[in-house]
């Protein structure tokens, strides 16, 4: 000990100061985990003491519905009940405000196809079957919780998107922001929907070693989607500011860059990436392979969406299409202005009628699409892309091909 003291005394004054500060910091936070966070038995950290929300576990149910849809809706009711109860116990919201949030969640999160959320459940089931493992009730509840995280994220995007696009209907009913007692409050409601994602993640995965991976994945995909939305909206604003239509603006390169980030990441890559993560997959090559396939699948999905915006029946697709009057850089207009398609006279018709909130102008654009056989071009694109994706999926060897094929077959020739 005397030797150590002697060596310390021989240090420069500056070094002594740094050493003293370092020891003080260690003593304050607890050296060797004596007074800091200890590692839990699961390998993750204990609840963050800086947070008021410290719930990082749940009790698995013993009896649950067997069918995926019934089970998924059962979990929705459970999650909603937990979220609403937490509003009063943790955030001191009065009962009437909590009831408003409950109504908002019901209105914005259900009545859709829920394919994104259900995909997580099905991916996990397929991976377990491939490994010869039977899913536990905890496994099922966690996969459904993740699925609902995607659905809450989707609801967040849609509520905000409807406001930005001045949309009128969503899923066969008036957009949430159009309700008399909601209006601009819907902006904050969209933020609340996003926050629900992280409440669910913490309760159902906070004690898991891969919890941070899930949080980072949601943060990244949310940011990717927001960048895609930015590309979409700023493009429209630029055209409006110019007060004229520049047909050179509508290109496949601009279009596919936008839809990859706005739609493909959260709609197709996210459900599979989440399923792979909770199944214990850690090979980056598998995720990279999945990303290539699923982003292309997401592009096809958005092209279909653009087609249905123009040709789909409102009672079937659940909304009234607005891409033409909203001046969207959509797939249809990009095909119309490609070299060899619209002639000089037809391009003038597009310049005069596209991006106009006038029923006659909208119909004139649709009539021109018919003249240019855009519908036929769409069906050719869909068939060619489906064939290409099947070939890509057929080369997959490290995970079950079914993971991709059931997603592809679900959207192939879809009508809503």
C-alpha cells in the first residue's frame, strides 16, 4: 500500500486531479454495480430508475383463442386496457380524457386489414414450425404485441397523412381529424398513437436481451417512413410553388425512392425483421437478403395502391382516391409521361388538367390514362414483378421460403 501511495505522490498535479475525479465518479455511480443498475436474470438491465414507468414484464395468459385473427383482436383489447389504465395511474389524466384516448385508439387502429400486424404473428409461427418448436403462450403474446406495435405505428402515420393530404375518408369512415370534437387535436393524437408503440415494447420486451434491438428498429423505420413522406410532400409543394406542371418531374427514379421509404420499410420489411429478431436470428446476411426482397415487394404494393387510387371502388378500398388532384408523383402519371407514351397533344392535356381540384379535370386525366392503356401497363408490371419476386424467393435457403411467399400471395392481384 505504501508503495502505491508513494507512486501516486510522484504523479504530476494534473494527473492527480484527473485520477481523483475519476475515482469520485466511480464512487458516485457505484463501482462494480454495487449501487447502480444490476443485471437481471434475463441478461437485460433492470427498469430505468429515471423513468416513472417501470413495468418491464407481463403475466402470460393460460387460455387464449387459437385462430390468429381472434387471438390478435383479443390482444388488442388487452393492450388497449393496459394503455388506458396507465393514462390515469402514471400520467394523472382524468377519466373523460382517458375515455377520449380509448375511443381514438378504437377509431384509428382497427377496421383495417391488419395485415402488417398479423404478419409478425405468422412469421414467428413459420419460423418456430421450421425449427420443430411449439410456440408458448408467452411467445404468441409477444408476437401479437409486436404486431400491434406496427398497427399503432400505422395508425400514427395515417392520422397525420390524412391531415396533410386533406383526405376525407379512411377505412370506410370519415377521417379522424374531420370529427367535430377532434379536428386539430388529431395532430397530438397521432403522437399519442406513436407513444403507444414504446409503452407496449417496454411492458412486453423490457426484460428481454433483444429489447434495445426492437426499439432501435422501430426508431429507424419510423425515421425512414418520415423521410419518405417528406420526399412526397416537398415534391408536391415544389410543383405548387412553380404554379405550373413540369412533366419531367414525374420519373420512376423519384417515385420508387419515395415509396421505398414511405411504404416498403414499415409495411413489409419491419414485420419480417421483427419476427426474425424475436426468433433469435442474428445473421446480418439474412436481414440483408430479407430487405432486398421485401422492399421490392413493398414497391409492388404501393404501385397497386396508386392503381387502386384511380381505378378502385371507394366502397371496396375504403377511401376516395385523391392522387390526381393532389399532384402526387404517382406510378400512373410517371408511366403516362415516359418517352413513347403520351404524345405532344396528350402531354398538354396533362399539363392543363393534372393537379386540379375539379371533377372534370380529374375525369379528363382518367380518360387519358385509358387512351394510353395505363391499366394494361399496370397488369404487365404486376405480373413481371410477381415473377421476379418468386425467382428471388426461390433462391432463399437460410429461412423458410413461406415467410416471403405468404406475404407475396396476399397482395398478388389484390383489389383493396
